[in-house]
C-alpha cells in the first residue's frame, strides 16, 4: 500500500508540473502512472486472476446481464434489497 500511495503522489506531482509547463512533466507522469500500475498488479488489483474459486467472472459485464440484475434493479428503484 505504501508503494501505491507513493506512486499516486507521484502522479499528482507530475500533473502539477505539467500544469506549470515543465518540459519533463509528460515523462514524469508516464513513469508515475506505470508505477501505480505496477503497485496495483503487486496488490492483486490488476493483472491475471490469482484465485480459483470456480465462480464465474462477471467483471466487464453490465449488471443487467449478470445474476445480480434483480438486486441492482431494486437498488435503483429505491426498494428494499431482495434476499
């Protein structure tokens, strides 16, 4: 987490440098974003799935196209959560 937060601060600083018109800001921003990506991969937030629980992967699916459609519709309608 420390590595990720340091990298995120690096992105913020690079964006500030970019706004200030510093010539090396674009390279610094690309480097900081690459560090954020590497930290997220190390944390398991990105990259290949590292667990095998047998459950289908519904990432990158619209909620209405998953088994969670009724639950989401109830949230959107303001009704109680189905059980």
